[in-house]
C-alpha cells in the first residue's frame, strides 16, 4: 500500500449513531471516524512502528493515572462522539473521573458522548499534518483542555490549549501535563 495514503476512503453516508457503531464493531481491522458533517473516514491500521510508539504514550499515561486516580485513560481504538457530532478516535486520551462517571453505562459502552479532557495524536509517516492540525483544533473547540500533536517527521510537538495560540516545541525530551494532568510527564525518547 502506498505510504502517502492517509485515508483509504472518504464518503458521505447517512448512518445513525447505532449503525455507525455497528459498522465499526463488524470491521475491526479498520479505524473509522466520522466528521461533524457526516463524512465517513475509513483508515487502514497504523504501521507497526507507529503502534509501538503509540503504546508507549498510552502506557506512560496509564501509569500516571493509576497512581493519581484522577480519570480514565483510553487507547487509539476508542471512539468518542464530540459535541459537534463528529466521532473521533485520538491516539491516546484521558477523561476526568467525575465527567466519565456522569455518563450512563450505556453511554460508556458505545462511543461516549464526550470530548476527552486531554488528547494526543501521534503523526505516522502517512498522516497529513494539516488534517491532524484540524483535528486537534476540533478537539479544543469541543472541550479538550490540552492536546499534543507529536510530529515525529519534523521532530516537534504542537501544544493545543483553549483560548491560546498553538505552542510549538522543537525536539523536546518531555512534555508536562500542566494543570490538566497534574504531575504527569511524558518522556519522548522512545516516541520521537
């Protein structure tokens, strides 16, 4: 498969939330997202190297969360329904415990109708930087309090926060969870 292909298919199709959930469940070899306008995005699985690096992000986040017990950690296979109607799957994400617990068990079981408080996107070699930047902005516009776009290709991290300009760090060794994830530090040596 051509490494420049970022999305296998983009198509406009009318699906209810339950139908979209069923499509995702029956086709687990693909990663699906749906834009706020209803466009269905069908993406191939990530390459092995990107998956290996992504698990290091999720692992560090989960270890911190296990110690702090402040929320819930989610991996890249988790879908969320954002307030604008888009269904997105960040590479790693975290939701404050009180927000997660406010959802019903039925909402937690499917694509939870909530925007994570914290999101990470790890740019793979085939990802469009522009598309990822737009997705990061969408997370912030829908309630995320902190977002990191880790761009391995350019050895930089873009930090997204509500009401602030995007901060760009060139080749950082680590990232701070700031006041959103108090005490969390993501070490980037094996990720970038």
